[in-house]
């Protein structure tokens, strides 16, 4: 998330852009990631700032974007006096995103360099001896 956001900020090239990564969807009493979106909405209100919410962790529209971001957080922002609250749509089925996903799948099926089925930090998800793993199969034609 941090690298994605930093790349977006760098690409925008807006001098002195006031931005922060915040987190949503806390459930229950356990400690969650922070700062929370609610806290940052409050800070924006106190500082007289507008908000542009960019849900970089979501690739499709669903309850957390359509309800939580679009309705609940917009309402909180309005109640606190935030001048403007906008939310950037998710990438959804944007052609460049779909092409990038296709390329990842094609490379995975070809058995491209390194593990194709990985976690976000590059660690292999399946065991090296997993018989169902496409990494252990012969070359797949695509």
C-alpha cells in the first residue's frame, strides 16, 4: 500500500500535497491499523481541508467503497464541516488494469521467472511439492 501510494503521489507531482494513508473497516475491540479514516476526516475538518479518498487497496466497487466510503464517511465529513469530500473510483475493469492482470496470469501459466503464486512480499504460497501447483507442471500453452 505504501509503495503504491508513494508512486501515485510521485506521478501527480503536486508540490506540497497534503496526503496520508489511513485505514478503514475496523471491527471489534482489537487494535487495528492506523490512522483511521474517521480520525483523518476529523483532522481534515479541523484543518479546513477538503478530502479526496483514493481506495488503493480495493480493485472493485463493493460494500466498503459504496457504503462505507461513499455514504458513511461522506456523512461524517459533512457533519464535521469538511468543505468537500470526493472519492476516486476503483480501477474495476479499466482496460489497462485488465491488461496488466492478463499479463500476470500469462506469465504465471508460462512458469515465468520466480514463483508465480506469491504473497505480497514475494513469498511462495504453495509448497514446492504441491501436486496441484501450476509452478510444478510442464510448460502450459496460452
